[in-house]
């Protein structure tokens, strides 16, 4: 299972500090991200179009909290 702590970060403004990409965990500056999506009411940002495509293919996988 892919483990990411992005869900634990409270909602922020686009000019906030870097946030983790939910697919790979890389820290992303929102204004320089390759894209954004809303998942479970939170904005998530992506380091690359590849991570964005992986997320789009299976968003439920990245939206689960670790058990």
C-alpha cells in the first residue's frame, strides 16, 4: 500500500509552503505544480504529469488513510 501523509495536512492557500504529492510524496510548491485535484475536500498537488495520471487512474487508492 502506498503510504502518504498528505491527508493530515490542513487545507491551505495556493501560496503556502510545499506540500507532498499524494502519489510519490515529493514536496511540491502549489504554484509550480504539474496539476491539482480535489480529493475528500482537500486540494492535492502533483510534481509531474506522470503522478497526476497515476492519481487520475485510481484516485481511491491515494485517498485512503493508512490503516
